[in-house]
């Protein structure tokens, strides 16, 4: 994620990948493109963020993989599991709670 | 060197760095495959946009960038580590003795079948040929096979040298502890420190240590990823 503070962004890849995969199954490159498109070019995951995050989510059984042949190429597709869906609900609620809190502090301004 | 060859070498170096960092073989293989696909997808998109293939490949390499960050991201995650890394103590400290016993049993059974097959079996297990064959299986062949397997696993999974050294010491001690005792009226197989054959233990320790060093020199060179 170019140009963003790493500590601030910790946990964001997991949330975004789960959210995008809740819509449909995708392969790595497709996910990278979707992150960019869905965030209107605000976020971009390089392969060094994307694949370790995907493998980690799969290892924790939040995602599962399936090989599919599309246009003569065998690709590894990722899809959300039931456990991943539950985790997405938790993370979304957590993100909204934090975002609301941060927004309230920022809205109050420096002298608030 | 053409670009394909350069890619293969870069992949082999990346694989080695990931394995050395403790990442599981399954994740290493799949990461290499996914990166290759990712690169091909970038090239394909750029070619479809009207770029020249060579320029597209160059750009794909630039976009995928340097592997340091990928290696750091993968090695920092404990869930991506190989079982040999996560449970090294189990394999290299608790594993050797059961392995020596299991392989000893298998080797002895194989020797029995072979002696039977070539007509040397007499049914009297204390007969010279049979006894020395079975004891060789238990005292030398099984410990050596167990030690070699563990050294091979250590080199293949790039675990720290301390673990195969522990395994070789335990295997050598196990070998020295397997002895045959003939009291005249009864022959018994003993496992313990009294009696203990120091010479056998020392010889096996050095032979397996040398084997480990040779395997490390041979197998830990960067390999093309299709050899992973």
C-alpha cells in the first residue's frame, strides 16, 4: 500500500480481501485490480502484501482455494468460507466502530 | 542469458530465501506459481493495450519489484511456517529413537525374508550368519538410515543446524546403546548405557555428520522451482 502508514493500515488487507471475496471468487491478479478499482485508486496491494495475506487467510481457514481452468490457463481462485464470512462481519463492525470514533475526534478539531 | 532463464534463477533464489526463512514448501511453491501468473497477467494486459511484449515484461518486473518485502511479509507470519520449523523439536529430538526402532524392525524383517529367500536361514537366530546380519541391521543400518532421513529433512526444509546435530547425536547414542548379550544359556537384546559401544556411536556420529555436510552442500544450492 504505497504512501500509507503501515501501522495505521495493519489489518486493512484482511478486511478488504474478505469483503471483495464475499462478492465473488477471484484469483490473485484479479483481486489486486479489484482493490484498486473498488478503492478508486486510493489503495493498491503489491504482491508482497497480497499473497502473504491470502495464504495467511487460507491457513486460518477463512478462505479456501480451488483451481480452475479459464481461457486455457489454470488459475488459483480464492473463495470465502463460512468462518471467513463470520470474521468479515466482526471486522466490519470493528472497523466502523473505530472509524466513527476517529471521525468524532477529528471533527472536533484541534481545540475541541 | 535469456529472460526466461533469468526468471527461473530469480525464482530459485526467492524459493531458497523463503525456505530458509521457514516458510512451508506448499506456500513457497504456490507463491512462485502465483507470482508467475501475476507477471503473465500484467504482460498480457499491457500487450492488449498495444505495448511491445519485451517492454511489457520489463514493466511487469518493475511493477512486481524486489522480493525483499515479500520475503519479510511471508517469514514474519507463523501460520505460514513449515511443520518441520514449527515442530522441529518433535522431529529432531523426540523423533530419532522411535525412527531407529521402527527402521530396525523393518530392516530385520527384510533381512529375515532375504536370508530365507537365499536359503541361509536356519531358524536358529543365534547362528553366526543370522545373528550378525540382524545385529548389523539393528546397530548400523537402521540408525544410519534414520540419521540420513533426518539430515535430508533438515537440509530440504532448511532448518537451523542445531536440530540435525541433535538428531545425529541421539541416533548415534541409540546405536551405541543397542547390544547383544549372550550369557551362555540365554541370548538377549539389550538397549541401555550398560553395556554401551562408544566406538560405534562415535563412528556413526562422524559418518552422519559428514553426510549432513555433504547433503547441505549439494541440496541447498538454488534449484529451479520445478525441482522443489
